[in-house]
């Protein structure tokens, strides 16, 4: 299980990366160029003292393939964290890495240094998509690494992407289902963004990659999100974290939107409303009810869902009432001709 934690991030941009994944430029995505060393870890840990008391404090190595970094360098970084754990200043460590950089000796080493959570970049479970994205591993590698991590008792977070080269909505949904079958403790979903100074940017410029627009991402993720929800697997992040650099022009195309997660949730409720409105005659006056906390998600940003549903079904009126069911329910309350 994933316990809620205060994360102290340390970025190790591209350290240990054996391949150039076509979409990736961690220096732009994380907005950091200098790789971490022992001093960086100490500086990050000094913030841990100011975290709220009682919170679980977890140091996180992000932005590279941690377990593929030369072992001496891994041990230097992890050693600083281990000392902080031994002093009671830190609870545990989490890190992100590649599926083909996990085996039993690696897991043994991570355990010794207090690592509790492993985030694996699965990205897709379609081997052709993985190949076209320059990942250098297969879906089977993801399955193998996930099994090893789970059997060794680590918390497992799987990261997936939508809209990669060669992917479409169906293949992304199939990938989501294979990821669900691995029973991770949580997932992160990153719809593809075309970032400057990447191979994907070149492909996009040459017309060899069709961008995964915000609308494509919303549609795909709104189909995927209910699958994870039904399986009880939390989505702990949807969409790249907005940064000044990305917003300032480094995100050239694709699914970059500061509120992507909200757009997706809103689309899920629009889809559910559509299921209720099928068969309702044009010109009807309709009232829907939805559990109160979800009201704004159903209405959508700038009332976009309301307008869309009214137009799509030719309704004379569409009212949405809050319900106090507390069970995430949406209901057709009345239809008047
Ligand atoms: S996606 Fe991960 S493995 Fe690929 S280049 Fe970026 S940090 Fe490295």
C-alpha cells in the first residue's frame, strides 16, 4: 500500500539512462541541468526538518534511471539518505528507474539503503510503441520487473504514457489493462508532450509524428481512468507538472495543459451523462443529479460540458442538481417533453 508521504525530490536528470527515449528531455521537463551529488541530497534533506510533524518523509530520486547509475554513485547518493534514516530524520526513499534495470541483487541493495517505493517507467505495454519510442525494453521486461519488486515487498508505482509514436486510443487502453493486471499500488499517467530538443520534436517537425493533442489525451484518459478506479488503483499524477520553462515555450505541442487532470475527470462525467441521455428526444427539458462534490466536474470548466450536452442532444434545457448520496452517483431525475 502507498501511504501518504511528504516527498523531498532530488533530480538526477538522465543519470543511468541507457537509451534516448524519443520524448524525453529531463533537463527541460524538470527544469534542472546539474546532476545530483551527495551535497545536493544533503541540501534537500535539510528541508525535511521543516516538514509537518507526523508526516512520513520520503526522499525521492526522480528524472533518471536510478538503478542503472554506476553502483558507487548510487551508493553515494543512497548512503546520505540511509544516514538520515538512521538519525530518524527521514523515513524512506523512493526512486524512479527503468524496468530492465531491476533484478534481485539490485532490489537487495535498494532494501539495504531504505528504499521503500519503486517507480517503474512502463510507458506502454505495446512492444511496437516501445520500439518506436526508443525505450530499449519490452512489455515483458515491465512484467518481470514488476513481479520482482512486488515479491520483494516494495511499493510499486507504474508510469504510463498515452499518445506515444505508434500508439492509438485502443493500444493505450490495452496498455492500461495490462498495467492493471500487474496490480501496482499506484500509477502516474503522462500523455505525450512534444518537448523542444527531443527526437520527438524532430519527428513532429518533419511531419512523422502526429501530436497527441489535449483533446486526444482527454478522450483517451477519460476511457482509462475508470478502469484504474474500478480496479482500486490510485492515479497519483495525470499530466506533466507545469513549469515556467515548459509553459514558456519548451512544450511545443501535444498534451500540455496545467489542469489536464481536471479536464479528464470532467470528461469522465460528461461520458456518464451521455449514457443517461441516450434515447432522450430533442427539445426535452432534462434534470440530472450528481453527488454534490462532483457537481463542478460535471458542469465543466466555463460550463463546457453543459453547453456540449445541450447541443449534442438538442435539449431545450439541461439542469444539474446536487445530490447528497456520498457515493459518486449520477442520476437522471426528470425528462419533460
Ligand atoms: S524517459 Fe526515463 S529512461 Fe528515458 S531518457 Fe527519460 S529519464 Fe531516461
